C-alpha cells in the first residue's frame, strides 16, 4: 500500500533541509534556487504558507503559497526531489492548493518557459497564460505568468 503524502508546516530549523531540497529539485540551467535567508524570510512572513511534503516520514519536497491580496494568491513554488517526480505527487500538491485556496478569485503562478512539465500541469488544471516577461526577476530571467480564475 502506498503511503499518504503528509504536509508539515516548515519551521526555522527546517531551512537547511529546504535549501537542500530546493537545489535538488531545481537543478536545470534556467532554475533559480532560494537562499537560506530567503527561506527564513518566507517562514517569518505571515502571508506565506511554507510546508514540507513528507512521504513515509521522509521529506521529499515543499510548497510555498503567498496570500498576495484578499482576492488573489500565488503559488510561489512546488518542489519535489527528483526521485519523487513523475509520480503524480506534484499534481496532488497542486490540487490541494487549488482546493485550499479556491475561495480566492485568482491564483497566480510564474514559471520558466522551458519548464514544460510545470506549464503542462498548470494548463491541464485550468490555469491560463496571461503574459510573458523577458526579465521577470532581472535580465535574462524570462517567465510565463499564468492565472486560474475561480468563480
């Protein structure tokens, strides 16, 4: 029997683990990794939900959701270790976030245009490409911005 995925709110002492998981999950040339300082800021931000994703009591990834406005939120990141990718766990996390934040009029997500796995996942679950930016985070940092409208 497959073990259920469990979500545990990240704490300050989880920062090195989060940074390690982030580097494992986002290791392509176009990926950006969070620094430990950025993880600390996220953990201490009341508008941010940062949860470890656990399977069989082992951390396999994390997700970050930011409550940006009363009517809008943003999926800042979904990360899974490479050994747990392509097992529909990312889909499970996304569906959890869509359900949990379904009261928001819109949910935003930003991803790299070469991250086709993420783009296809978001499009499959009702996100629509809204815009493209050549320099979203700075020079040579192209991103696709998608929104899911909840009515």
